């Protein structure tokens, strides 16, 4: 039995009939490199059967504590059924990217069954040029971006011929899942620990309260952020004035900042990583600065086309991994969040890049002074019995008044060499992530080989055309390439 942290449990608590807490990877494969030239459900099932013992989270199922007296637990599913988790489907001819995106949006927009391990894998055939897509859904309460990559690394190989896998140990029957009476007793025994957990977390959570995602949407918090930063500078902190701009930023309202529906739009595409790296070198910034600038340009263009661009810069939440090297293989969530204004109000692309660089640098400066466990500490104050209600109601209230954020932008570095699944070469790997009430747009980027792969997820009722963001991103990259200083 392994208990969820308060942060892991929040990804379950936020779920409703309209909000889902899972993430996904949409991999596009070339089966011509596989034995027999095929990649289908049968070959994926063989692969998983050989490797699932290396991936404990794929065998865990959720075990609740009655009356939500304490956070739930993970336990190995004694009735684990690999057949249930691997499914096959197809897109109709001609199998275009847009048809695949519609299929992925429908599959992504279905909640996972909480009575089974929280993942599903869909093999999607019928694509143009004989390609095959694999949509892997897994709940965010199980993994974050880094531990999700660990799962993909275990499933994929550096060569089409595969690799030697450590043999599966002699089968040991999983222990029976505790019944409700046993879990009730466990929950009651854990009750005295809850106030102690909150007291231990209080100093760190209080110091970072103004930096919590969405905090600046609450009345008085921007002023508190401003005063707190001023006091730190007076006491000798080396914070720059840019930190003040970051901490007091409040998100304006946009078309994608209302309550979400139960349906999603998905779009995906790739840009040149080499071009991004070249711009980074020419302007003296970072790859992440360039990616965020591209996203800001794409969102700016989308809003301008709809006559909905606010005068103030949009505010993005940017997830950051705080997982230490010795925490690899521990699963769950080891993340923090930077809340950063992005210069969507800046028309000049070069200035937009330099402003993004300064804003992200100030945000990182502020972030480095915060405890790595801030999100876990902050959620430790919420009693498990009210966590679900508090999570959903808080986000819903903010989405109907002032949005807690405008969008999420995530950039995860990936491998530079080819990977293979059951012998089929991975051509692209598009990430899909979460939208919630008030934050109806998520742009996640993963680098692979010489490209950056964009996955766009938006609320179907608020985003009329998700593909326009990709066109805007390509345009933003071209603008930056044209501005590169020429070398003699």
C-alpha cells in the first residue's frame, strides 16, 4: 500500500463530469521498421506483457478510505487485466491529421475507470502513408512529466530490434485489497497525523502563498505580493524589479477563461528544434525562452484574429520539475509551478523574445527562493474529507469571476535520437494535457530528435479552432528566424 500525497490527490479531487485529470502522449509510428511491417494491438500487448513488471504504476489501482477520512492509497490490482487497457480503433479514410485529432479528442475526453489502474492505450490505424498512432492515457495522480517520460523510456527502445529486458520475477500473488472496514480503521488511525502534517507544512506554505497558481486572482493578494517583495528587497534580497512585475501580474479575461465543457479540441504539429536552438544562440536566451515566446506569439495572433487581445499581458502557468536524481522511479508528482506574465501585448517579435527572457529569468529567481514542496505543503492544509469539494468549487468560483490563470505552457526536453515501439519507429510524440474551469487552453511541448512537438488541448466550447495556434506558432518562429543577426 502506498498513500497518495496531498498533491497527487488534488489531481483526483479536481475531476468532475467536465474536468479530467489525465494526460496523454499521441505517438505517430512508422511500422515499416517493425517485424512483419505491422504495429497493432497484439504486438503492443506482447510488449506490455514482457515489461509491465518494470512499471509498478501500471498495475496500481486506487483504494479509497471510507468517508474520505484520509487520502487514498495505491495497491497492486489482484485482478489486473492487460486486455482491458489495450484497445484498437481506426480513423476513416483518408486518415488525415485532422481526423486523427478528432479521434484523439474523443478518446482523451473520456474519464478513466477508477476501479482499475488509471491508464489506457489505444492503437489507432488507418492513417495516411501506413502510419499508426498510439494514444497513451495515464492519470496525473500517478505521474508527472518526468516520471511519465520514465514510463515511455521503459516501453520504447533505442533500436528496432529491441533490447534485453530483465526477466520477470517469479509470480507472487498480489495481496488482497483491504476491504472497507480495514480501510476505515486505517483512515481513523491516520486522523491524528493530519493536524501534524498541516503544522509541518505551514511555514513553507505561508512563505510561498502569494506564488501559488491562481493566488493573484484573489482580492488583496497582488498587493500582498508587492509588499512582500518590497520587504525582501529592503532586508537585503537581491530580487530584481522584474520580480515585482511577476508577482503582481493579474490575468485578463480571454475567450478561453470560462467554465469548461465536457468536450475537447486537439491539434498537434512540429517545428524545427535546430531553428529554436539557433535563435537561442543568436539572442543569448534559452531554448525555453524561445518556446514560450513562440507560444505567446501564437496566442497573440489567435486572439487578434478574433478581436479579443487584451491590453495587459496574459498570465501563464509553467510547470517545473523539482524531482531529484535520487527520486527517479518514485512516481507520483514532484512538481512546482511558475506563474508568469507572457508578453502577448508586445507586437515586435524581437522585443517579445527579450521580454520573455527577462520575465522568465525573474520568475526563476523568485521560484528558486521557494521550497520545492510548496504545492504539496499548500494542499496539506485541505482536509481529505473536503478536498474534492474545495478543489472543484474554488476553481469554479474563480472561473466565473476573475480567471486564476489564462493558459498553461509546458516544455519538456526529450531524446535526440530515434526510439522504437515493438520495432516501429517513433516519428513524432505529441503531448496532451489538462484543462480546467477558468483555464481552457493548454500548450505542451516535447522535444524529440531535431523537432519540438506541440500538443494543443482546448475546451471545445471556448476554442473554435485549435489548429490556428499551430499556424501562429510557425509564423512566430519564422518572424524570429528573419530577425537573427547575420554573421559575417
